[in-house]
C-alpha cells in the first residue's frame, strides 16, 4: 500500500553547491510564506554558527505543498565532516535531489553522498545548479555526473535519472539547458513523477525508525522519523526497540504527534505509514531505535555510520586563569555535555581515559570537532583541548592510517607550488585536469598531512585556490610528516602585556595579543617563523631614571597582532601545547607552564 499524495526527498550535494538556497526557493514557491513576507536567505540554516559560516551543519526537515501533493524535504549538510548527518537521515527519504554546481561538477562529497543514496536504492534526480554562472559547463557536468553514476555501479534506472537545469538563486528550473525556466515547476513535476510514493501497509502494526531526535520545552524529547507501516495515535502504548544493543525493549506512551508543515510543526492526533513525523512521549528514545506496536516489537535495521578518523583530548582547564570566565568548569559538566552530544551525533565517539579530568573525543575531521568546541564555549563551558591527531588502525599486523581524497582548483601558475607542498606531505597526484582558465588536481594524501595546510594553501595560491577533501580509506603508514615548521613565543612571567616588552618581542616573530592583555607563564603569545620555541617577556616595563621617562614609550609602534580563529588555533598548536577554550577567549599554552621544568623535560634532565 502506498500513500500516493506524499513524496519524501533528501537534498544532497557537496558544500556550497546550493542545497539550502534551493530549499529556500522550493518553500517560497510551495506556498510556505505569504506573498508579502520578508524571507531571509538560507532560511533553513537557523543555527547561529550555520549563518555565520555559511554552511549547513545539521540536517533539517520541512514540508511544502504542490498541487494536492505534500513534499517532505530534508536539507542535509554538504561538508564532509558532517557526513554522518547525511547517512542517518537518508533512511527517511524515498529519493534524492543530487545538486551539482554547473561549473565545479561532481566533487568529493558529491561522490560520498551519492554512494550512500545508491546503497539504499533511492531514486535520483540530478539538479545541475547555478546555470546562470558565466563559466557554467552544463553539458560537461552532465557527462561527469553520468560517469560518476557508472563508476558507483548504479542500476540502469539510476543511470537514466532525469536531469533538471536550475538556478536556485533566481528560483527557475527547466528540462533542457537551452530553455530558460520561469519557476521551479519542472522540478516539482519531476519529483512527483519520478520519486515513488512511500510504501507501507497502514493495516499492519506500527513500525517507525528514529532517524533524528529533538527536544521541546513543552513535550520533552521527540523522535523524528518515517512511519514504515501502521498508524501512530496519541495515547497509543508503544515499545522502543534498540537495534544496537541486542534489542532491549522499553515501554512508553505517545503523548503528542507533529507533522511538518512548512518550517513549522503541526500537531495531529494520528499519522499513517509513509509520513515523516515527530513523536513525543518516549524520553529514552535514541537515534536508530524503532518505535513499535506493543504486541509486535520488531526492530528495523539502521544504516551503519562511517567511523571517525580524528581524535582530540578534552580536559578540565587547569591554567592560572581557570574558572574565571566559564560557567561550567568541572569534569562532571564536561563529561555530561560530551555524552549528551554523542547521543545526538552518531559520528562522535567519547571515551574515558585513565584520568578523570580528561576524555578522548573522536570525530570525522577538524571542522567536526571545532564546531563542537564552538558550541560548547557559547554554552558557557570552559576547558582545554589537545592537538588533533588521526586514528590509526592495525590491519593484518600492519599500521594503517586514514587517507583523504583531496581535490583542489587553482590558477595555472600555482600548480607547481601545490604539487611540491603535497609531495612534502606524502601526497600522491592522481589526476590533473584543465577546467577553463584553472587547473583541477586530485591527490591521495594522508589525513594528517592536511592538518594546518589550509592557511598555507591560501597563501600559496594568493587566496584564489579552492580545496575540498573527503575520507578515502586506510593505507599503510606513509612515514613521518613535519606538521609544523614554526615555533612558539612563550611568556616568561605572569602579568599584563605592555608596549615596551611587546616591542622587543615582536622582533622575534608574530604576536597573537595586544598590549594590556593578562598573560601567565607558559602562555603562547606569538609564533616564531624560525621553528624553535623562544621565551619572551611581554610584561617587561622600561626602567625609569632621570634620563628616561615613560612618555617615550608613545613613540614605539607595535605591529597589529595576528588574530586567529578557532580552526587556526587548532592548526597551530603543537604536541606539547593545549588550547584553552573559554566563552570569552582562546589561549594557546604549553602543557608544562614553568619554563625551567619544560626545558628540563624537553632535554630529559633529571629534576631533583
């Protein structure tokens, strides 16, 4: 039995190929907003960090009406580090819109998300977006998508997927690149005709796979997923079946049901097979669980989420400034927050260590973990993190490391510089293809070889290069790679930084702080391009005498400090350093703060 008037689709693509902009226009033309309503760009990116960075981090649900059909839309992240979000929500969809940039064509994440969709046997509609670009390559990109489908062993039906040519920004779509569309009607019609209605027998017992969870201040925890069969009603007794832990069963009762209506949720008394709903009344439910009729507790198989490849240590802050800026500072607070995040994000793994003050946190990449750190500091947490490291695997007794597929688009005069830098990072060039006036290079490179490379890459390409990477697999260890070529300028003593001391210190390297900033011994106040750590006294004041006066300091000119973002701090820190994270500041510090003890430890001098 099919619910003929429902279509469930997920929108998948590489980062910045226009998924969220397309959803915006689909909602506008689907009657979600009033004609005179002011609608901001990327309305689905509701999270503050998403709007600041211009990327989608969390998968989100919405629904629109077209004619007498209801189309449930799932907007997914495009960045490789948030691929786990894509993997888990695809179980709710019956088909996907594969959005591809009309100039860039299929990129690493395009291949990843398409492969996951094909594994679930979902129907595909190819949307070639940004056809209004002056450098659009619509015909070539269409061929590249076809080649990608063939290389992923798609079925004949999937290879014959319809192609829609679209400009999400203008809100137009057409069946041919030669036509100029006037609205998204061709896209809506293709969704109705090509994507199957959801299957599910309404007369059988309830079965609903939980693909996401959400918290409401009114009804508590809500399970979000597609009803595979049966009917769910308010007041119905249900059981929660855990697929991952040998199917333990927990009894519960449905207290509220919500269906998606535009960007909002509409409360209903019942919902039937095929619809995507939010169900309240199951406080212990988790992602991957199945909500079942109380008499037939049968679990549905959940998709296997790809393993993490990067780890960091999260520690309680023990610097001299500990507890002065954060609201949550204890190990209990830290543990509870990390465990709560791991329940929501299946790509994140949290492990206890031999110390009660530290926790191992494993994720899909540097950005994945940096978003977690940023969210925690905005919530008032204060803690420290170590240098990001890759996770190694022992395969047949051989040490293997994660390998990334890196794709870069650079000007022609930057090709040699990039290839040379990749060589020093154990990268292997796979393809070199001209695209317009630029060159596209594809490398196979160890994941650890990309740590700290983004800023170097932008410098090498004069800011014109674009780089994207995705996990490729595991291969035998490639050998040592010099991760950082610069050293640190370390504060000699505690106090407030002053112009006189900083003026002398800036000759040694680039400073990270301004005058009048509190510092402590062992805090990193700058970088030394010569590659070795130097102790500098930024708190040193000028000795006054009859011949000297403090007013002469006004003539000293300081170079503006280097203000580093969270990602840049994570790229910079060395193995013997921590990043101190508070709601107000980011400080890099040495693990051993005392300069004498650190020198002795580095030179293995016995301490009496």
